[in-house]
């Protein structure tokens, strides 16, 4: 973890067969432009890839770098007394689904009494901007503030990735998650949802999520301040590293931080 320079990027693109030729022309151009814009922001360029036809649009990439040993941080050196920092809010899966449900009455009926249409649209917009934001600043600051271990938070959810990271530690430690920063109103939506996304259980999938980082409390405070200044967004101290059996849990009295 902590690699902030990318030497090469490949683009993997699936073009929807359910669209007309004109629709594909417009949408595909915009998706490629967005991908290239983010590659440029990351300091790299797209030098190849593959395109396929698919029922729905998909886009992804493969990033590669050649680095020396001092340019990356092994995810294995968390120690008792460290704290856990998270660099992006949770709830992207809920925000995207709630937005889709605005046009699906059977689902919208289940949540309309606990969230407004404008709240859903705002959460969706915040989630979109969050997913489009790189983790490059966080990766750089991991070195400056002496991170001991880290992972991204994506498809396995917050707790899933925390468990994987804890299992990889050299020391006999465990992670306790005490706070969950979640896009505003999405915790309430998750509770009322007809589909159990397991957001509050820590298993809701995130797309382009943030980094979960273990470091000393002093370094974590400085990291969060520097991250706010350089990235323009908040990072949160969400838990602690304790003596244990290389596992991760969410505290029974977990604090929900509305973002």
C-alpha cells in the first residue's frame, strides 16, 4: 500500500448492447473521457486495454508501477495502541440503489417516509463525487505519517476488509471499529430497506472506497489535518488496535457519523 505513482494504465470497457448506436456513441465517448481525465489526474496515461460488447456498461482499469522497497508500505505492522483511520464515507451501494428507487415505486414506498427525494439526490451526488476521487493524497500521506498497515475498502465492505487486514498482521492484535462515517440519511435508509445490504454490519460493498489505515494516535490526528488541507475532505479516526487474535469487530455501541 501507499504507492502514489502509476507507470501505466490499461482500460477495460464493456459497451452496452441495449443502447442504440447513437446512444453508444455519446455515452462511450463520455466514459472514455472521464477515465482519461482521472488517469491524467493520477499522473499517468492510458496505453492500451480491451473493449467488449455487454448488456450493460462496465469500465475498469489495470494500473501498474515499478517501485523500490521504500515506496510502498507492507500491510502487516499494526501494533497495540494504534488507531484506525478511514478516508472516505461508507454507503455508496445504498446511495446508488436509493437513487434508482426514485423510479421504482415498490422500493421507494418502503423508504419514502424516512428520507426525502432531495436527500436521496444529494447523497447520490456526494457518493458519485466520492467514487470519482482518487486515493492518491491518502497514499502519499501514509508515508509522511508513518502508517503501519492499510487496505482499501471496496467489495468486501468495511468489516470484511478490516478482518482481512487484521488477519495479515505480524503482531497478535485485533481491530475494533467504533465509528462508521456514512453518507447522510443512508444509515436510516439501510435500516428501512427491503434489501439487506448489511451496511451497519460492515459488509455493504463499496465502490472506489477510501483507505483504512493503522497508525499511532498522534500521527493519525496529524494525518487527518493534513488530509483535510491537501485533499479538501475529511478523514476520521474510527477505531483502535488492541491485543487480540488478528480479527476485527464492530463495537456494539458503534457511533454513526452522518457525512
